[in-house]
């Protein structure tokens, strides 16, 4: 089994194997190995179908949480879902929660989603490609423009959004349009640049506005980006949030804010709607029991809401935080453990790929499901097979015996993972 043809096939096959060695499968490896989580795939497909319906279940956005231990295939599954979404005409972004991208900061998560976003039929920077995809004479663009004006009139978004869209359509100023694109994608823009653009197209008298506060912009940008994606004739936006368990290392209030963001991404933020948004988040299997449960180490279920209600800045989202905790406790879909036929089929595909990649007939390896801890996970089976073939190819007389060590997620609070909240009043 090979990916591509000739020399390019050999290179592609080796790149796929290298990605699997490191435990971070690339697109070629994901296509080759497929997915053995039919329950998740079926539910995800239903969410995509709902997102394409104007009055469907994704009217407020919708999401799914998946859980599994380290090495159980969460990242592989997200990559597979990304491939399915792109095939269905969705924009897709994968965001790894990290120190630079804390879950409690919607602005930073949004920027990361814009930076990592992929389109089904274009390979450039997401915001630029979306701009190029806009067709002012299309029905979709007309609907997008009407939405922006109406949303601004209702106070859902700042008038700077429809104003900047009008400038983008009419001015022909490439430098200004580039600044507007970066503003839509999460960067700052000076009010003077927008007023200059409105003056240029003789529309200054029709758009009076003050620059919105920094804290108000992220949810407005998210709404606008979803409308922009549909205006560019794509079906919606799939955002994949990986490693949500990092929340366990945050301080108490930051964990509370993160739970509130989980509710938002899952389409359960009261008073907010994100039509066309589909989110899938991954988290470790023991996160809820270790961090949220009254019997866990942190007992967030008992402490988060009172702590947030006592804080003047965050008391308004205390209920949303509780909703997010409830979802992480009760709505995670556990990954199905691989069965013997799954393991056998996967290792056989790998054997064919390895043989094609190195022009060497890789021997069959006894592989079956079962085993305690990491020995029962697909990641172990895959990396064990590749490592043993590497040794046998280079040292034919060797007798490989694979030894592994279990990785345990740490939920200790880590101040280095915290970053200050955004401050300031205006962009």
C-alpha cells in the first residue's frame, strides 16, 4: 500500500511513518489507517448535516466531547474528523490548548483557530482565502452583508464590522483591505483607518461608532467569522479543541472561566448564537473525576460556582461555568478500545506501507487487542510494529522486545501556564 506514485510515493510513505513514530499522524497516515470509532463518526456526521440546515440543531452552534487515555487515539480521531469535515465543504481549524492558547481566553483561541484554519479547496492563509472567495454579486454575499447590518443594528456586533465589510468590498485599497482582514482575524485596527476608508467611498455619514472594548470583541469576531465563512460559500466552521485537560493546571478562577468557554463552544451559552459552528473537544478520561468531581483532588463541582459568584467580574458566567462542568462530567463520549480485528487490520496496512516505503518486505507481526494500560492501546501497537521493523531491517539478526512506560497526566496547578487576561478598553 503506497501513498502517491514513484519517488513521491516513497517520500510520502516515509513521512507518514515518521509521523506515526512520533505519535502525531499526518494527513496521509490518517487516511491510510482510517477510524475505528463509528459511534463518534456517526454523531459527527449528524452534526455536520445539522450545521448545513438554516433552522437546524446548529442554530446556536453544537459540540461533542470525546474522552480517552493518553495514546488511545484522540489526536488521530480529531485528524480523521477534520478530513471528513473538509470533504463536506467545511472550514476546519485544530487548536491545541496550551500556555499560548489558554481555553479561558476566547480571543486567543479564536486567533489560533484562524491561524490553523484550512479550506477544502485552497491552501493559503485562511482569512486571505476567505476574502478572495467572497463574490459581491453572489446571493451568499448579499445575505452576509444583510446579516452584518442587521446584527449591528440589534447590538449583537459593533458597527465597525459592517463598515469594514463595505470598505473591503468597494474601496479597492489593497493595503487597507489587508488591515481589515487582520482585524477580522483577531488583530487591532485604528479607528482612523476605518473612518478614512468610509470617507474614501463616501459612506462616513452612514456609520457612526465608537471602537468596541477589547473584551467585547472575541464573541463578535466569532459570529462575524461564521457569517464570513458562509458568505464565502462554505458550509460552516468545524473547530477541534485538543488537550482540554490542560485546564486542570490552571488556577481556580481560570478553570471556572474555561468551563464557561466549554459551554460556549458546545452551543450552550445563553443569549449567544453561533450558527454553523461545530466543535469537537478531546479530554483525558479521568479529568472529570480528578478535577470536577466532589470526590476528586480539586472538587471543582463544589468550589467553582461559589468562587465565581463572589467575584464581581465573573459572577455573570458562574452558571455557564457550571454548565460546562456538567458537560465534561456527563456528556463525554469515551473512545472505544480497539478489538483484535482492528489491530490486525491496522498493523497489516502499516506492514504494506513500510514495505513500499523502504523496498523491503516487512515480516508479519503478531498483534492483537488486549493488555493492561498502554499495551492495550492502538498507539502502542503502531509504534511497536514500526520500531521492530526498523530494527529487523537494519539488524536482521536482532530479536526485538519492546518495553514501554506509561504516561500519566499531571493536574497540578502550574503558574507558568497562566497568562494575564486581556486588558484595555479599545482596539
